C-alpha cells in the first residue's frame, strides 16, 4: 500500500511537487480552490471537494 500524502494548493509551485510525489509512488490527496489547477491531476489523485469541514 502506498503512503498517502495530503497537498493543499497545486498551482505554480504545488503542481511540480505533486508530480514528483506521484512519480515516487505516493498516493496524493489534493485540495485547491481553483478547479483549473486540479484538472491535470483528476485521473491520478484523490481530489478533496470544496466545502465540508474545516
């Protein structure tokens, strides 16, 4: 089972970090207020939906 990592923000700096984590076999959960930033990762990560808890 892959280690799971949560990541907030996949913009200019976060996206390359998430790509590296995925390349090294981590399971990544992401959350971002910008849907366009999340779109490239839709098939590779778990996406935390907006809203809900704090």
